[in-house]
């Protein structure tokens, strides 16, 4: 199963604390046999910056209006990646992040499997045909 990690990042320059939080989740998910996408990885963040600079300089825009700021651009790119995954693992702080809330809404609409760090979330959001314990994966 291919899993996207979602949680509060909240900073353009990602702190070591945030990277470590996502890395712990990535390590746990990989140990369970999942293929994992970590949006705080150095490689992904470098790619985002390059694509943003390239795309915002395009002479022919594919949209009318103002080009998104870097945060909006990152969220759009992250949603594109999330669309290719089977499931989303929500860290315990996801509900404190506008971006992670957007990822949650998209995951629900796209009928992605939802996995949770926090037991309370697993109890609230699990499907009728599964138990909360099946989707609760504490770190």
C-alpha cells in the first residue's frame, strides 16, 4: 500500500523538529511494509522550490489570475502526489493545519484509506466495515 503522510508543517523553511516528526512516522510505516511519501523530505522540498520558480516565470499561464504563493503551490503539488496514493496517515497534529485539513477533505472525497496516529481520530473516522484498531498506527 502506498501511503502519504499528512500533518502540521506550518513553516516555509521546515524545522528539524518537524522533519523528525515526519521521519518517525515514515520509519514506522516502512517497517510495516508500506511504500511511504514524506512531504518534508529534502529531495521533495528542493523539487518544489525549483518547480515553483520555473512555473511562476512561464509566459503563458494555464490559469487566469494571480499565480499562487509558495504555500498554495506546495499544497497543490502535495495534493497531486496524494492523489496517486492508496492511503493517508494523519499525524496527531493534522487538525491544527489548514493544509492537512485540506488533505483530509480531499482524501475523504477521493475515498482514500485513512490511517491515524491518534486513537481518538481512528475511532471517529474509521469506516463502518473496519474497527478503529485497524486504522490506528501509533508511533
